[in-house]
C-alpha cells in the first residue's frame, strides 16, 4: 500500500515538473506583457499596464508580418493538403511491392534540413525563371510564391501521414458499390470517399497552417519582399525587443486556449447528445419532445470556455479605462531618488578614500625627506643647502685637494698663489 501511494505521489510530482517546464516560459512571457518596464521582465513588478498591446497594434512591421504569414499559411494549406491527399491515395492503390520505396520517397523531405530546402527552392526556381526568359519581377521570383512552394515541399509529407492514418480505416467496398450503382469515379470520390476523409482533411489543414506559421529555416531564404511574422520577430530579437512581443505571445496563447476549449466543448456536447438520444424513447424522438441537454450541463470545457471569455471581456473593459501614468511616474521618481542616493554614496566613499590616501602620504613624507637629501647622487649638488652657500668652506678644500691634473684647475693657479 505504501509503495502504491509513493508511486502515485511520484507520478503527480513528475507531471507537475513536466507541465511547469512546458508551460512555465509561456506563463512568464504572458506576465511580462502586463509589466511597465521597457524590457520584458516579470520581476521586479512595477506597474500594471496595457500599453504594450496598443504598441503591438501600432507596429506596422508586426502587422505586415502577420498578414504575410496568413497569406502564406492559406497557400501552404491548399497546396499541402492537395498533395498529401494525392500521395495518400496513391500509397493505398500502388503495387504492394513498391509501397515501401514510394513511402520512403514521400517522407524524405521531412528528414531534409529546412535550410537546404530553402536554398534549393530559391536556386531551382531562379533557374526556371531564367530558362523561361522572365524578368526579375515575375511571379516565379515572388516571395509569397517561393515561400509557399518551399514550405509545401515538406509540410505535404506531414499531411500525407495524417490522411494515410484515416484512409487505412476506409472500406474500399463502399467505392466499388458506388461504381456498381452507376456512379463515376469523380462522383464516388466526392460523395463517398471525401465525406469520410473530412475529419482527417481538417486535421491536416490545421497542422499545415501551424507548421507554415511558425516556420523560419525555409522562409528565411525565400521571403523576398514579404517577410513573415517569424522573420520580423527574429529581426526584432536581434536588434532589441520590447514587451509588445510578449503581448503578441499572450494573444496567441489566448487564441489557442479558446480554440482548444471550444473544440473540447463541442466534442463533449456531441457525446452528451448521443447519450441522451440513446436513452430516449421512439415516441419522444418522433414527436419532438426530446429534451436536448444544455450547452453548460455536465460540460466542464464549456464552463471553462465561458469563464475565459468573461475574463477576457473584463480585461478588455479594464484596459479601456485604466491609466498607469501615475504609477509609472511614481516608479520613475523612486528610481531617480535611488539613483541620487547611490551617487551620493559613491561620492562619499571616493572622498573617504582620498582622505585616507592623503593621510598615508602625510605620515610617510617626513621619514623619507632626510635620507633623500643625504643619499642624493651627483655629490649633493641638488641638495637644498647647496644654493645657500652652507658648508661651502668645508667642502671646497677637499675638492681642491682631490682635483686631478696636478691642481691645474684650482682657483689659486690663475692668481699665482701656487708659484
């Protein structure tokens, strides 16, 4: 029993650490979007502000990057899903001995680095453009076209994997029955196979859009005059970022939570409706007296969705009337006072060090002055008493006696005293 409790405790601890590691950076970045400093940081907390969201909506480069990312995403979805569906159908109908080889070829772009795909896309379509004799401003050199083509090269493989997983559960006898009843191949595909593949197609489209929206390695070589959001963010990180980037991340996280809760609430509602229909009688179903379950009844995802929506409305309403200017002014004044105190402290420490140095120099100067006079070189020529004439009489006689050249340079030689 103790081992079971310890195992459960370990599992919960592992899950807590895992989700903290996974979601911690997102939470911290979301907090920095509401802090007033100009550089994104969660601590120390200064003032609650919503100005970074306004700065985000006034940033032309970010808005242009979002627009280009959406355009590239939709183009990539259309091309990737179409190629992925064609590849999945081919994989199920090809000769069985060739399926392994064909599967390897289709999956190969996933294993190729995005940098290689981006460079090869740029070089290949530039060569095609030159062969066709088109100018540098043709659609083959357009950044949107090259980016869609480059991203679809490997994203189509992801779509194919999703569609193959769904297609493996399809009963081919349904198509054969439709053909036996007189339908053409196009009609059998449109009315039998395509409705069955709709959930997988929707999943593949979402996957393709998200993979295109966050792609950087391939896009950095092909975007041309149409930089996407990831390109703009990379340039802003390189030259300095502001909390407006955190505001963008918070909006993306919020939209993701909305979409996840809405999808979960929809799935849960379908399950509740199915259970209610299964428990109802034929008379209730035929007469229309069947009571449909409410949207919020026994649906925790719907309740969470409503709570998040209400919290969002409250935050937006607060942002329209709240002004952090007074708080920011108080923080700036406090910073100014702290800076002045720090400067005064540094000046006081510098003055104390200067006084200590002067005191040390004053205590060592008298002890060093006398030895300096006695030990001075050049025979005491530079001693202070040399210019005043002191000790001149006592020092002249030894100098005359010790002079070389037989006393030729002695003063008495010129006056004739030495004759």
